[in-house]
C-alpha cells in the first residue's frame, strides 16, 4: 500500500531528496576535478589533454555532466525552501526573518569558500535565496511560467537575437570592447598563476578580486544567474506539489517526465554535437539547443534517480543518503581535497595530469566521502558545517552527538 500524498510532518526527512542531493554532489565533484579545479579560462586549448582519452573525457563531461548537476543542486535548494516554509507553517513559527538570517550565515560561509575557490556557489544561493521570500505566496502556475522562461535563458536569447542585425560597433565601442577583453585575459592569467604556484594569500586575493569579477561576468553572460533562480522556483513548485513523497501520482509524473525529457535530451544533444555555428543567427539556435539539452538532461537524471530509488529503496542509491544529509560539508570538503591535489600549495597537479586521471581522482574521493558520511552520521546527527550553520542560525550551540540527542528526545517524550 502506497503512503498518501500530503504535507510532510514537521521534522520528517524525505529520503529521496537526500539521495538526489548526493547525486548532484557526484556531478559537481566530477565537474570540478575534470577541469583541474580551475574556475576560469585554461591557459591553452590543450590544457590537461595528454591523449585521446583525455579529449574524450573532456567532451563527454561537457555534454553529460557540466551545468546539469549544478541545476539539480539549485533545484533542490528551492525544494528545501518549500519544505522549510511548509514545516514552519505547520508549527506556526515565524519564517521570513529566520530564513533571511540563515541565508546571511550561508553568505559568510560562501565568502570563506570563495577565498579558496572562485567557483563557489554558496554566495549566489544566499543572495538569490532572498528573492524567494517575496514570491513565497505567488501561485505555482505563475511561478512555473517564470521558471521556464528563466530556465530556457530567454532573456539571454533575446539579447543575443537583437544583436544579429545590429550596426557595426563604433571605434569607441571597439576600443571599450578591447579593454574589456584585455582585462579578463589578464585576470585569467593572474588567477591561473595564483592557483598553480601562488601562496594561500595570493589565492585568496585573486579569488576576491579578479576571480569574483570573472565569475560575475560569467553569471551574467552565460545566463547562469537567472537560470539558477529559475531552478529555485521550479524546486519550490515541486515542493508545494509534494512530488517527492512516494505515491502512484508521483510515480506516474516522474515516468512521464523521464520519457519526455530523455527523448528531448537525445535530440537536443544530437543537435549540439552536429550543428555548426557560422553566424549570429546559428549561434542563437545553438544557445537554445544547449540550454534545452542541459535542462532536459537534468530533468531526466532527477526522474531516473527518483524512480530507481523508490523501486529499490534498500539498494545502492540508499547508501548515498547520509552524504546527502550533510551536503554542505560534503561540498566544502570536496573543495579542500581538490585544492590540496591541484593547487601549488598542495600537490600541484594542475595541468600535470589529464582530464581522465583528474576525473578518476574526483570519483575516488566521492566514494570515500560516501563511507565517511556513513561513519560520521552513525555517531552524529548532522555534518560539522551543518552543525555550525544551524547553531549560528539558532544563536545557540546545537546538540550533535547522536546518543545525547536520542536521550533528550526520549526524555522529552516521557515527560
């Protein structure tokens, strides 16, 4: 008999969400490792390519992994927002102020992470997460339309389309453009130098200056800024609809989503691999095909993992749940590990090993993290960074040792 679809009770975790979060972190560590933990332009076209296998890994990680798992991670952030909002309403506790403060703490954690890695996403999540508060009472039908517009990068596509027949740039505009290109070229060179041979101070300084400027430009130019917010909104709608509580209705939805998104992903992937950009118009079409591929592949991954977990709830995917429960700790530990492997302050392997070997290292560390998470949560109720985040949010130290928490809960139940 299937459990009914309905609001989750306060404090109840939805196991498949933890599994999906761990799955997203798998794709994130692969993306970061495959590029040598360099969040910026590589020093040359053959960077980390020492053979045919490296070229193949680089291409297929770009097609199957890059952007998709970050979208899943952002989607789950919006889903968690909806779950927290619902539980707060069930308990009758204030929400907006506490959530804003929670995001403020996350912003500080992200800032500390930015000192290490220019590809930090936590600051972006903290800032964009504030924009969920004003729309928390907007109807889901409206939010879905807005989410799809943002997910398909329609703002970026429209801007690109308007440039197709634009007049040639003036000499002043050409000069400005040349200065911008020169700035970002120099910034990329400085960032790479700091990562490969700089001191910790050099790394932090470059990440907070040139790195932050480059990341901001990328978020705007690529559309990743509003695509991320679109993922937030989509996750928020999924949370409202209780799609991740197992039921016949949810299974039917994800089966249809899997078929539709997989077929669309296959077609759009074929287009992006065979299509040749020859002018501005073809470039716009390629942008559209790429964003459709990324969005539908991410949707297919979510649907497939959800359905497999529900069918085999004690299978291998269930082993990922502890890692997903401590997702923030996992994400930050991945950065620490990859920095020690690739940066000059560590083993200095950036550019010295190929895409294939780097990806294998990322996968191996993820497997180790699965075991570490299971060991940790057998003794603690949450990850160390989650504990710090929750303690700072609540403005008091939270209990973390499992036996003490269980004893306190038992005493409260008996009183």
